[in-house]
């Protein structure tokens, strides 16, 4: 591309339209035109940002791999109808003609991958030093650049919030399904077994009524009443229980019971032994003993199924309640709430990710309630706990501390994971900054958490880390917007104790 053609093309762009002739001459002299084949990569996510790129013809598609899936973030096009369509979504008209300025200004890496879209894509590259000189020499460039930059940051945050909401709902659904599996299976199993168990109870009751005398029926009635009052065993010895079950079953079989194994398991599950049973069956004659044992086995089976249902029902209710509170359904946006409730609900939601990790709670007694947006703070707790779980890689200790310090409530989430590199600590709350591998994170999780804590709740969030110990501290005002809790998000390594 010769100088005159390039000069004409650059003059036609909004970002350069206010340049003087001298400025335009300089711009042409430092331009590096490049023609890209369809699909050719201009820059990749995670690469060091080296240039500012201006689109002269064709198109660029900007993508990012998040959790193994490639997402299209935006498209740049020189076609007027494409640009006009995007402006309806609040995108500045100039934004579709350049890219790469954000990582240059933040001295970071590219946060996405850009590739040519179409067979005739031409871009002009400006190296990093040239880009900063351009901002100094050509003041009109900054006037166009700044609104686009603001839009891109806002757009990225909106996309990250939507993605975080979807991920939170996915985590919520997965965690709920995982936790509901056991109690739901218990309910289904008990319901399936209840009908034949009731039929068996009816049959054995009839046989027992026909075989027993009045005195013998009183013996079994007293035994049934006593079983209702037997507390569950505090400590269960599986070997001792198996031995007791086998001994009872063998004796019942010799006595003529139809289902000796059912009787053995029912009595042994209560922590009882054969001697206890023999003592309470005194007074039942040998002719009626088989019917008594079969009826007792049927009673124990029914009571065992009822106990399963009683245990599973509240567990399901607890999970549904935790899910509702976590998502903050059916509530006003701003409300009084207990911080510890949000932390506990977060642990329920993330329980499957905390397998193998010890959870320690250190909650100060008599903590006051706060006024704010608990569902938004739940996003913060989820992000911090999820990061901790990932850092510990399936083993370690997660510690949750909540206390009051003066006019602030302090929530501390600590883990024994690999820690945050010291050079990364000052930047972890910056937008798009991440210490994770490419495709493993957006670099907006901690930034959004910072925004929720500082802007929505007038608090502060800080980080301290060293290998084996990372502590995230969130300070929230007990009331109002007390400035004592809103100190800037400073970060520092944890000093050795």
C-alpha cells in the first residue's frame, strides 16, 4: 500500500479525522500495514500486548476461550450496515475500527484472540511506543479513544456479570442436584418399599393375633413401646453390629421365623443384642414365638422406612431453603441480613467442590445484621471460596472468620493453598488481570467482587498471601457508609507469625 492510499484511508477514519497535515504525515510514516488471510490470527489471548491495530478493510472477530468454550466477544467491520447495527447496542461508532488499546494502557497481555474475518482484511499496526507517542502528538485521538475504552470496560463487566450469573446458576444447580441425590433416593426407596412392607405388617398382625394369648400380646405391646424410646446408638461399631445381627438372625431362624434376617438387621441397627431381645420376649410361648418374631420384624421394617423419610424430608427442605436464600428469591433487593447465613448457603452450594477440604468456622457470637444486598455478596463469597478451593486442589483447610472491629464487620476467607505470587498481589483487583491459565478465567471475578464490596456496600476488600496461606478480608460498615470501612483495596504479603 503506497503512502497516498494509506494517507487517504487513515484520514477517512473517525479516530484520525481531526489530525493536521503534519500529524497525518507522521502517522503514515510510522504505520505498519498488514494484509490478513481469512482466519489468520492478529493476536492471541495471553500474549504480551505489543501493538495498537486499526482496521482499514474487511473484518475482525474477537473471541475468548472460557472454561473450554470459545465465546465471540465482538466483531469489528468496515461495512457501514454492520457498524450502524452495533451502535444500537450502545457501541460507539468508532469502536469497530480499532483494537488492542486496552492491554497497552494497562501494561498487560491481550485479553482475547483477534482473527481476520473475510478474505480482504487489512490492518495497520502501531507498536507500543508509537501508540503512546500518538496519544501525545495527536490529542484528537484520545478524544475518540477514551469513550470507546470506557464502553469496552463497561461492556466487559456486563458480560462478566451475565457469565458469572450463569455460572453461579450452573454451580447452584449442580450442587443442589448433588446434595439432593441422597435424600431424594432415600425417599424414592422408602416409598417403593412402603407398600409391600405395609402388606407384610397386615399379614403378620393377623397371624400374631390368631396365635397369641392376651398376655402374650401385652408382652409384644410393651416391647413395641420400648423400641419407640430406644435412642439411636451414639457410636456404631460395624463389626459388633454385624455380629449381633448374625446372632439374632440365627436364633430367629431356629425359632421358626420367616424373615430372620430382617429381624436381625432391625434390632442390631438400634444398637441392641440378642440378650436384650430374649429378656423382653419372656412370656411368649414357643407356639406363638414365630408369629411374634415375624410381626416384630415387620414393625421394625416400617419404623425404619418412616425414619428414613423423617430424615430425608428436613434435609431436602434445608437444601431448598439454602438455595432460595443463596439466590435471594422472593425478597426485596435491599434488606437486613446475617452475613453468616450467606457464607453457610455458599458452602452448601459449593459442597461438591470442597470434597477433601476441611472447613473451619470462626464466627464471633452475637454478630449484628447488616443492611445491603445479600445476593450480590453471595457472588463475592462464591468467588472467594471457589478460588480458595481451586488453589487447594482438593486438600487443605478453608477457614471462614467473621468478627466485629469497631464500626466494621470483617469477613475473612483463608485457605492453605499455593498462594498468590507476590508480584501479582497489587493487581488482582484490576479488570482483566488473572493468574490463571489462558481459558481458565476472565480476569473479572475479583474485580466484580471489588465493585460489589466497595461501590454497592461502601466497604473494602484486601488480600494477603504467601505459599500455604492466603487471606481475603472484606470489611463492611455496620451501618451507613462509614469511611473507616471503605479504605482502598490494598494488598500485601502475609507476614510470618
